[in-house]
């Protein structure tokens, strides 16, 4: 307990602290320590997760305890749209904590994570796979910009906490789900922890040292990665040549930082498999290609850069052309009476050479066209590559064909041999606006 009190004294500058209290033995012991052994004004923040019928009773229990002990009490009851998600619940929980911190002008949030939690978390991360930061487990202090999260009970085991509760007659509520084998963490708690504690009683302190040591390495590496990040990532695009020149380890960490800056709290959806796929994708020689990522993102490689973009899905389209067509890319193809324009944005056509009606559609994988003043045919995708058209634009780019499927124009890029000069015979002029 001496380490807990020393930690609190050395790391709290606020007069007011917010403590997350569920009503379980861990948080009730933390609340008791703060109340008895520290001078801070305490604000109790309780989250009703709205998942168990016992939650109503736990809310009243914590509320009554605060009332009887003259403690400020705040609570929230979580509501979910659709299926329950741990990540959504966590986001809602910390949003509530931040509101309470702001309300009472505090910069210190305390949670009741303890030494056993730390061991369980690190073991689970090792088995599942993670990053250096993930393998650190639970840190004693997490800086969140406007506030810090302190976890003073990491110096204690669950047995220490139960013993303290018994000695000081601290009331608490027990969550029966903590003993169910269907939850992964519970299985580590019931079957792995006893073995480790049998080997060494204070094993949680060794895990705490391991976490601190690994955290120091992470901070050192992160400083290097952050410096390289500024050199390599410009306007959300990563320079492939500079990226591939990095050491393998730094390259992977930089990629993780890049993905985190985009996914934020949803970074949990990125697995080691995603990272390896991306690293191999960036290394290969293909340009203007993409791979799908979670949450509707695509990682797009274009020439000397790659970037992660939220891609707007473009459905296949095929319009019969009459006088004017509005296209999915926001542009139009129209008939104009007169034009002196000879660029690729205009084409003159002799309808007698084609099978009507004309159609406008997006590009198909094997599309080829006969380009004006050139022999043979060329793949449309190769034209896109030569013209540096990015992957996203290609999906919606219009192709004008006749009823027989002959490509007569790639608007804005290339004319076909069907294009006629001003002094030649033609029936209509098409313009790409």
C-alpha cells in the first residue's frame, strides 16, 4: 500500500480528481484509499453499461455510498444502436469521463486496474499478437492530452485488494460474469495466473517492470519514427522510395503510426496480417493498384506514393446517349452545334460508320481501343496509367461505345479512329464538360 500512496502523491497536481467506480471490489478499494489517505476532492464517475439486470442495483449502491460519505457522484447509462460492441462501449465510457473531468476542471482520472489485470493483458497480447506499444500492456500513467489516466493499483494483486477490503470492511458488489469461462480474460485469470503466482508470489511486479522497460523502448523508437514520418508522409501520402529504404522494423512502426492517425480508435481492426499484406504490396513493382482495408478504406498505390483513402463506391453504369448525359464523376457529355476545339474533350463523329444508339459506360477490365493516328489497339487501363489517372478516378471514367461495343471515344484522354476533322464529313459533335 505504501507504493500506491507514494505513486498518488508524486503524480497528482490537481485539487480535484475523478475516479471511475463500478461498485466492484477493485474500484471500491481505490475509492476508499483516496478518501482515507489523500487530501483531494473526489468526484465519483459511474457507468451503467445496461447489459445485466444487476446494473441497476450497482448504480444505486454506488450512489448511496457517495451520499453517505459526502462524495460528489456522476453517472451515465449507456445506450447502444444495434449489436453491443466492446469498442463502442469503451468509446462511450471515456467520452463520459472526459465530460466529468471538464465539468469539474480536473485533469486526473483514476481507474482501478491492478497487477493481475496487467499480467492478463500482456499474456493475451502475446498470444494474439500485437505491437511494441500493445505488448506494454497497461501503463501506470497514460497521457490523453487534456488529462492523464492514473492506475495506482497496478502495484497490488487481486488478493491484496480483497485483503484490504476485508481489513477495512469496505462494501462492494461482485460481478458473477467475472468467473465465466466463456470470456477469454477469465480463462487466463483462472488457469494461467495461479501457475505464475505459484512460481513467484510477486510476479505482477516483474510484469510491471517488463511493461515499464518495454514502454521506454517504445518511446525511444517512436521518437525515431516520428522524425522519419515528417520526412516521408506529405499530405497523407507516403513516399514509397523513402519508405522502402527504411529498416524493416522502423518501416513497420511507421506504417502502424500512419494507420493509427487515420483509424484512431478503430485501429483495433488492423491486424498483423493487414500490416504484412501492406508491406508486401508496397514492395512489389505494380503501380496504380489498390487493396481493400477495413471500414471502407482502400490503400491506393499511385506511382511513387501510397495513401489510405475512404473510397466512395461507384456502381457500374451504362447510359443510352441521346442529347446529354450527367455522369457519376460530376461531369457531362453533350451535343454541341459548333466548336473550334480540337482537344480530347471534343470529338466529331460520322454516325453512318457506327451502330446506333450510342452508350456511355464505365471502363471494363479488358477494354481496348484503336487510337487515332496509331496502329493496332491499346488497353484502356494502359492509357489510364500513361495519363496518370488514379485508381479512384478510373472507376467512374466514361467510355463512349456504339451498340456493337466498339469504343469510339475516351473523353478527355484519347480519340479513336472514328474521330473526324472539321473539314471531313461528320454528323454530331460530342463535348466532355
